C-alpha cells in the first residue's frame, strides 16, 4: 500500500507495486486529487535480475523487463484531458548495469558474446571502468494507460511508455494526453547516464526514486507527449521507423506554432529549419522514438508560451 514518504515528497509509491504493461485494466495502487506530489520508487529495467558480470542477457527472464511502478488513479481526470508531470528530483541507486549481446542494439550484428558491466556510482559520478561519467539522470518509461489493449512497458507510443527521452529529467515538465478516465500514471526504467539513441539497448540502468508534481492542464490539445525543459520545448513521437517518428514530431510542432501565432505554415517550417532540432530519443525498441525541439527563447519571443 502507498505510504507517506519520509525521503521524498508527498505519497510514496513502492517498487513492490509494479507491472509490465500499461493497461486500463490494471488496478490502481493509489488514488490522488490534483495537484499532488508523489514519490515513485522503481526497480531497474532488468527487475534487478543482473547483479554480477556473469549475469548476462541469456539468464534474463524477459517477461520481467521494464517494470513500471504504479499505476496511480488521478481523481477527476477524464479521457481527453492533458496532465503535466513535473520531474522534481531523481535519486539513483548504485550500482548501474549495462549490457551488450549479439543481435541486440545497433551494433548487435558485430557483437560475438554477451557481456554485463556493473558500474559503481558515487555521488554525482558513474565509474565506467577508468572513466568518470557525470550523472545525467532521466526516466526511460513514463506514461498513462492506453485507450485500447494494453501495451508492454517496453514499447513507446502516444500514451508515453518506453520513450527513453533524455529530456525527461529533473526540472522538466512532461505533458501527457490522457486516454482513459483516471489516467493510471506509472513510471520506471531510470538511467543514471544515457546518450540519445540508447544504441546498445541499455543506458546505465539503475533503480531509484523519482519525485513528481502532477497537475491538470487547460488550454492544451496534444496527441502525443510533449516535454519542456528550462531551454526547449519538444514534441515526441514513436513509430515503426525513425523517419515516421521524426515526421510526426515535426508536423505536430509546426501545427503548434501556427495555431498559437500569426506564422503561416511556410514561415513556421522555415523558422523550425533555422533554429529547431530533429533529434533521436531511442532506436532499439519495437517502435522508434524521436522528438522535434524549439528553443524556449524563440517561443517566448513569439509569445507562444
């Protein structure tokens, strides 16, 4: 059962209340009224099955991959609403884990044997062999229940899910289009460090805790997740190919600009080509995820946000 959190903020949602598919039939572990503050405790993406270098992907129970903690029922939230999830803090736990395996990830065709790397974390540093990597914690899996059939936590989509977007980090605000009453919010798959693309199917995978503030958002219509950081606003999309994902994210950004400013479509497109960025989130999941971002400084000058 949820409990009051002594280390984070608001109600504490234990990692014991996890599942492996975002599904409207999942029973909520808590009900909250918005705005609210919550702390989610998470398992790592392997459900903590890999704890030693000899624990390679061959021993992994893939039915227990990418657990998400939750779900939480949001009182008063209806299908068609938009919620914001502000990431207040991410506290990662040591050690981190990374894997390499034949046929896994972009380099999979070149890899001859499986390997697991256990990565100590001390303070704000992850120790990758002799290298010291500054922590850049982020959330890999976060989303709400889809309107249709359940979707495995390892697959991204319009509901969120395994987007592996490095912008979903402390200080960011994630906007999610709600598909079922109550939303059924959940999250997991934390990374201590991860590069855009997650080319080897894992970042530095960790368990940990995430503090969030959840609110209902008015005057915003979106079809896919949107994330705002201190410097940029990004539309996120997932599809069978990166080309399709980037096209969707780009079109949705253009529609956002033209609907909230006096820019024509031609002008919006040229502005996006001048100062926007088409970027990869991940290229290793069943659907690929990309984003199109614009500088907040430009959007503020246009008085769009």
